[in-house]
């Protein structure tokens, strides 16, 4: 189990009882005297990995309570929504190898709104990106991006339902990012006006309205995909799953690659071969690969910009780097 070992769960802790129940019922593991080691994992929620010492069984618990403070109803609603999202996607046969949406195991509102999840052993995309930037292991990252493109194209293509995308939803999303950036003082009125105007140009382009809605992962960042052997991919963190334009996910992956290279090498263009590879691999899951690639590439700048702006608003981003992200987003939005 990755993460920082924080100790054994006390037998007198309510969590111990919860873990015993999850182990016995959904997981079917029967131990007379189970003992659980706990590991703190990183995430915006409090996420822990647990390992039962005798059977070596692993599971993940995500606590929604701390993030929402006293608003227990909102925490419970968010956890229930994530639980339901795993169930929804798993119904599209995204179970097993190579494409696996992890299985939700249990929920308990009274233990800090904890959601228990199946453990998926594998490498995070963020680790593969770091290896490429730090050690020059680019072949490995290309391979992981092939696997991720296959996973996302499969999820998207299986969940098309004939409803047209609504680009106004993605314009509103951009507007929310601008408002936050403005409120935290990362952009001024001049930037806001310019970015809004650029966004308006995209809304006038018919291509932004022509695709059909799919189920989106909704937060396709490098910490939310795990990779096993071959082309195996495990999808986690479906808290923000929603219906929408596939480009929302595709653009987030591309935008995150650009952000990683901007941060790691100060050169956004070093991400280009990886972005191009990812798009080309994603496109091969369509009957006409060239047409799919052209269509995706022409819509991509908007969605990449959206992601860079989303990253720029975070307080862990230094101010000068935040400014570079905003400048890069503008450059992307200026594409015609
Ligand atoms: N099912 C899982 N199997 C293995 N690791 C997991 C699993 N779920 C979460 N993790 C690890 O915990 C981290 C945070 O979990 P995540 O669900 O993404 O929470 P957050 O909403 O806080 O980002 C992930 O980036 C991953 O490293
Ligand atoms: Mg996450």
C-alpha cells in the first residue's frame, strides 16, 4: 500500500467495526480477529488505505465529512453521488481487464461520511509523468497515454445517447473559473473581459455544438487514473462525473500534460508530442481516425485553456506561475 503508515485501527474505534463488516460482506473475507493497518493517502478529501494484516486484503476509505465541516447533509450527498457514479459506469461493462471502474463497497454517514472502495493496485498517471520529466522515461509515458486514451474513448463511446452537447455548460464552467480567479486576485477586470470575449468567439463556432453527450469522468487529472500491466486502467474519483462533451475529459488530460511540463521544464511545448500522441490514440477508436483527430484537435484549445485556468486558481500555485498559466490559456483561446 502506498501512502504514509499512521498506525493500527484500534479495536475500540467505530472504524474497526465498519472495516470488519465491509471485509465480511461485500468482500467475502472472513477473519476471526482482523487487524487493520492504516495509511494516509494524498487527496483533497481525507483518503486512507487499509490493509488487513492476516489476509492481506486492501481497501480504500474516503471521508467526506472533514471537507464539508458541519454540513453533514452535503457531505453525505456528495459521497452518495460518487457511490452512484461508480455503479452507473460499471453498468457499461467497464469492469475487469483492461478497463476497470472500481467497485464501491459501503457508506456510513455516522463515521464522518466514509465511503469504502475497492483497492486498485497500480501506477498513477502523475507518477508516469514525473518519470518522463525527471528521468526522461518518455516511452513509458507514451505507453500509459495509449492505455488512457483507449480507456477514455471506450467510456465515452459506450455512453453516447444521441443528445447534443450543450456548449453553454462549458461556457458557464469557464465563467465560474474566471469569477474565482478574480475573487482571489489572480486576474483583474481587463483579463476577465478579454477571456470572456475570447470565450464568446468559441461559442459562435458551430463545431463546439456538434458532438453528442457522453458520461464524462469529470475530473480526468493524473491522480485519478491507475495503471496496471499491459493496457489495464483503473478509474477512481468519480465525484464530479457528469454528462457532457467528451472534450471536457480529453482537454483536461491534455491541459494537465501541458501544466506538468510548464511547471517541470518551463517549456509548454515539450508536452506537445505527448498531447499529440494521446489525441491520435484516442482517435483510433473511431471509424474514421483522421476525421476524429481533426475534429478533436480543433476543439481542444478551448478545453485545455479551461483546465489551465482551473489550475491557476489554486492557492498552492505560486503567483508568478499562476500568471503564466493565465497567459498560456489566453494564447490557447486565441486559436481560431
Ligand atoms: N480505489 C483506489 N485504489 C488505489 N488507490 C486509490 C483508490 N482510490 C484512491 N486512491 C489513492 O488516493 C488518492 C486520493 O483519492 P481520490 O479518490 O482521488 O480522492 P480526492 O477526491 O481527494 O482526490 C488517489 O490519487 C490515489 O492515489
Ligand atoms: Mg482525486
